[in-house]
């Protein structure tokens, strides 16, 4: 299966948790494109637009203010945001 788990967590709530097919993350050094089985990566978030496509084909986006962290490991993406 060409999907992976995505968790987007804010300081006060769970924004999203579920399977996705793709993810674009504004990292501190530029945008990262993430697909299933990507190599492990961890970075600070940059300011920009986070975009993901779920397994139903629906695309969603969320503005990121540049405060937070992104990690991808073991086919799971975790995004910690402060907004």
C-alpha cells in the first residue's frame, strides 16, 4: 500500500490523524515532499503551507507559522505545531 500515517498535533488539540498518500511540509530549509516509505527525516518547520492528500484523494492544507517540528520515521509522519 502506498500510504503512510500522518499525525498533526497542536498544543491544545489533535488537528489530524489518519492515512495519507502524500505530504508537502514547509521545512526550515525549504519544502519537503513526503511519500510512503520515505527515508527518516527530522527538521524544524518553516513558515508556509502544509498540504496533504488522504487515501480518498481529498487534498487539505493548513498554514504553518514556522513554529514546530516535523519527523518522518517508520512510515509515520508527526507534525507538532504551535498554531
